């Protein structure tokens, strides 16, 4: 094999690694606070609790609506378009993944992660 083949192969491998890293980075969503979520247009994750008495499901639009409160006490209204998780009413600790819509003043979640209360007890406090 010639030296030129090794150079071309090396360039192809480096290019593939760069593309894989960019692709992986674009799928990551970082944990942020409610305040930070309201200030970014990037998809983010926010951990908190579902405030008691705020959970409602709009069957006509197939949307779950509730208020999320984090440790600091900051709150935001969350809308999740999709089926309500089966155990949603049994647990309070939730991670929402999505973007804040400032025009509607609502966090539009594309995914909900319902956390087991005992496993994550120290992560989120309050009711």
C-alpha cells in the first residue's frame, strides 16, 4: 500500500469520528433550572415535582398539563402531548425534556421521565 492510501484512510476515519461526535452532542439534553429553561431555545431537562392539585388531562387535545416545582421553589406550567404515563398519579418526582415556549409561557415536554421516589429521594424535595 502506498503512503497516499494511509493518508486518505486517516482522513476518512477522522471525518467519521468528528461526524459521530457532532451527532452524539446534538442528541444530548442538559439538566437546567426552571429559570434557565425559560431563557434558552435549546431542548433541556428539568427535574422537579408535580405540584399537587395542578395535574389535569385534556382528553380533547390529548395533552397532560401540570405545574412543575424544583427545589428552589421556582415553578413552570408543563404541557405534554401524549398519553399520561400509567403511574403518573402515584409519584411526584418527574424529569421533563423539551423546550420552553415563551409566547405561551409553557414548557412543551416531548418526553416525561417519572422517577421512583425512593431511588431519587435526595434529588428533589417538597410537595
